[in-house]
């Protein structure tokens, strides 16, 4: 194994815990990574780990020119990590970096504890949060696809010649072991294709009202905004990925004009491509909307990164050309200060609101009306019903 060279190590003790499920976070920062983004990423990893039910005891940072191909961190760092595990009593190691099958396998053999990476933590959270049958299918598909990639190929899995009662000449033990997974993946894909076909049929049917979709970084306050605008009761909590299922509610923008507003699954940096693909039927709501409200936490230090994650993910799901408004949420104490001045200069068209305190919601409604008047033909048609001031909406 290659040596660690002259990498520098930073160990930050976060807190002590006596819980059984203790985790050490590990992040490898290589030459191609932005340091500020890396620092924010490992803090976010800690929140993800806690959301998944783990108690984080410390975070280990390693700087090296490039990740080690066999273990990500190299033999020297493995020895140091062993000592940290023994001292802290942790039984889980969570990597901020994505691990290959062989890296995860070698780390497990060397450390003798549970090894997870960022993708697995997100999958764990999604599995806990899935409530509807569709969300459960999507999470199961993503997990099975991940498992296929994570199964290591060892020397015992060499090709062998066919004989009676086996699959066929030249087929490997690995292929035989993976066959049940592949069959289940195909079943799940067919079920989700059927779900998407039904949703597409509903989407292409004649709409009564424009559809405005809330998208944004996880924990940015989308569900709170939907609840406030629609007077509904979507589950809200100060946690990552509090909800996975799409929620749709009626929102009145004026006494005689209404829209349907949808809240989709939250986004996050390095969201696994397989997870995006698995949740395509959910995220397609945004791609077929008349208007997107991109909601971000204006108080978060790395708000620019969050906006970029939203932009790139929307492009990946085919929503690049959907009209959108940037909504800077959580200015609960009003606006002002250096951060507000900087963001106002950088995003002059953004709408500042506090979904919790109700600040700026009239401005937001007016901005939605202007966008729909310009881009949505359905909005320009005469209203079919009276608003809540004239009669109660059904």
C-alpha cells in the first residue's frame, strides 16, 4: 500500500456520548477540492449522520494529493483511525467521500467496524423517511442499485465452467449471487415506470389551475412555506429530509385566483445520481410545473453553494427551462447587514421572505402572479371560481 506522504491531519472532538451507535467522521481533502466547500461538507455530513440516528464523537480530516485506491486514507492513517476508534468507543466510520467496493471492503477488514459513506447515510435517512408506497419503491430501488456496486470482487469469485444445474458456461459466482438483486431491480423499475406513466397522463390532462413547484436545498423551509401559504399541515421539523413524499395544496394568490403548489423532496450536495434517477417520478413534478420557487436558507453561510446545487439538479432532471423565482427564506429578524447586502447585489431579483414569521409573503405572491402572467397561458384565462372571500374553495 502506498504511504500517506506528508498529509496533515486535523482531529476535532465534537462531544462525548455513551450511546451504542457512535460514529467517527472521515474526510479526505485532495488537491482538486475547494477547502471552504470541504469544511461545509463535513459539517453537513455530521448533520446527516445525526439524522440517521448516529452519535458523532469526532471528525478526522486528512489532506493528501489523491485518495488511496485501496483504502481511501492509506495504511498510516488506518493505524491512527484504529487508535481513535479504541479511545472513543465508536463502532462506525462514516466517510464524506464516496467509497468504491474494494475500499469499503478493505476498510472493514482493517478496522473491524461498520463502514459507511455519504451515499449510504443519505440512503439510510431516505429509508427512515419513506412513507408512501411510491417513496418506499424509490428508496428500495436506490438501495439495491447501490448494493450491486458495493459487492466486492474477490479471488474466490473467479469464472468457472458450466455443469449440470448451474446457470451456464463461464458464468461467475458474482453473477449468480447478484441475479436475485437484478430481478428485483427490474421489478421495481417496471412498477415505478407505471407510476410515472400515470403521473405523466395526469400532467398532460387539461389543468384547471397553474402548478407552482417548491424546490430547494433540504431544510430550507419549503414545507413551512407551503403550510403558511395554504393553511395546511405538512410535517415540518428542523432536520434534513424531514419529508420525501410530494405534497400538493391549493393556494389563493388573490380573491379570485388560485394555483396548485407542490412541495418536493429536498436537494443536497453530492446527491447520488442513482437516487435522483430512482426519484424521477417525484422530481418530475418540478420538470412539468408552470413555475418553480427555488427556496434556500438565506442565513446559511454557504448559500451560494446551495443555489448552485439546486441549479445543477434542476438541469439534471430536465427542468432547466422552467421559469423560476429565487426565494431567500429564513430572514426571521427582517433584512439588513453585510450578508443581505452581498446577496442582494448577487441576486437582485430574489424574493426575501420569512415563511415562519410571514415576512415578505405578499411580495412573493405578487411576484408569482407576474411570472404566471408572463409565462403561463392557463393563468391568462378567466378564473373559473371565486376565491375564499366569496366562497369557500372545495
